[in-house]
C-alpha cells in the first residue's frame, strides 16, 4: 500500500511538472493574444469564445463524472488567463469624450477595466488621439435607441482612418442632478449633451425647465457643481453625481425605459474575423454614382450576397451641397469569398466604398 501511494504521488509530481511547463506555454500564447487585442481594440473577455472552448474541450473527457470537474478546470484556467492579460494591458490608453462619470467612461471601463482612461473634450479629439498614436483605442457612441445616431461620430468614421472592431451596448439611465439641498421646484435651467436632452425632452417640457446644450453629460455635472446654484441642474449619470458632489433630484427621467446606447471601439488596426465565425457584422460607408438607380443597385448587391442589412442611414457630405453618403451595418463577414465578391460588385456603383470594420454581435 505504501509503495502504491508513493508511486501515485510520484506520478502526480511528474504530471504536475509537465502541467507547469504547459501552463507557461499557455500563458505565453495568452500574452500574444493580449497584444493582438490591444492593437485591435478588443476587450479581454469574450464570452462566446470561452463558451465554445468549454463546449469543444469538454468533449475530450469521456468520463461523464470527470467531465464536470474538467469544465471547472477550464473555467479556472481561462479566469487566470484573463487576469494575466488584464495585467499586461494596464498600460493601454483608452480615449473617450468627457470626464469620469460620463457614459463613455462607463463603457470604456466595462470594456477595458484595467486600462488607463484618457479624457478628451469632444468626439473628434478622442478619435484623433488614436489616429496620432496618443492612445491605443477610442470608445465612442454610435447611436442611442431613443434618440438615434450620433452624427459626428458617423462623420468621423467616413472621413477618418480608424476601424471599428468591437461594439457594445450600455443601458443608459439619465438622472436630474443638482447641488446639495436643491429640489425639482428650484430648477429653472438644465445643462447636458444634446443626446441626453433629447432623451429627456418630455420631462424637461413637463416641468417647464429651460435647456442648454453642453459638450458632455459629466462635464455638465461638473459645471453645475462649480456654479453652486440651486436653480441649475444637469442631466447625467448617478456616478457623475457622486464624483462631483451633487445630489440626484429625479431618477430615470429619460422617456424610454429601454434606453440603450451602442458604443464602438476604434483602433488603428483592422481585425479580420475568421471566415466561419458566426454572428459577424460588417460596417460599410459609401457614396453612389450620380446615375439613376445606383443606390437601389448597391442595396440589391448587398442582399444578393446574403448580407442582411440591419441599418441603412444617409448623412450629408459637409463639403458638397445636397450630396450624401450612406452608412450600412449588415449581418455578414466581408472577409469571406462571398464578401469579397460583394465588395468588388459594389465598386461598380460606388464612387467611394469604405469597409470600416467587422465585429461580433454580443
């Protein structure tokens, strides 16, 4: 019995030694993945990928009872790997518009919890910071479920050089903030970003409050805190109230109770998804030639190649009067043979055709 125990312990020691060697190799591979994600603006946690790894690898264990323990082993391995990758990305710089407490800051923190968040005064400066190499990625809003697209960001996508490699949704709750002691009856004027004002238009109108546009919700909160006037309030997040020493006067004042903003991660590098990966969405921007039916033909080409359009919007071109470009989000991967054929055909009807990037829908 003693020899059997010693033999088993010896065997475990040998296996542990081999596992330690493989662990180091695995972490080296994880470090390379972290570097790729940093370059392409991808978050560390990828739930779909981890679920697929667990599903596939658990099948390697034939014993049903042991398989459940192996699943836990895999989950622990991936948690350690994420922690290592987070450590490696601590020096990553993420640009966003506004200040702490802004919804863009909350989105950036959700995607890159350990990275350094760099505040910029507006969308363009945050975008240009990545183009110029000051930051690794930018987290900027694409659209709000209630108030529509963020046109300035769409224009930056059309004119700029960055790629969209990730899109995430953030539930938005707009609150009315004021200085300590202020009540709703005290508020005569409110400051916030135009999107937030639009989301809360009914509340503002019903309470007879004058509205004033500000560059950012959190900066509006900061402005109210600095003024110290009970008559002015800000529409921003509860987090902004905590940061700037304000009080929440009225909660959840946005008209839609399913108020959500989609944020995109912009980086200088293009992320080409695997051709067989499911759930890939493509973002396209294009202008069509000045000839009859050009737009209809472009749309037909997208559908013919089995790209399911989820969004189609037009935007005016600043430099050309009454000329427009088009923004499309579609289910499908342009980095497949079918996608390449579609892009080639679109060029026949588009003066400018730009693939802004691909992302996997959450």
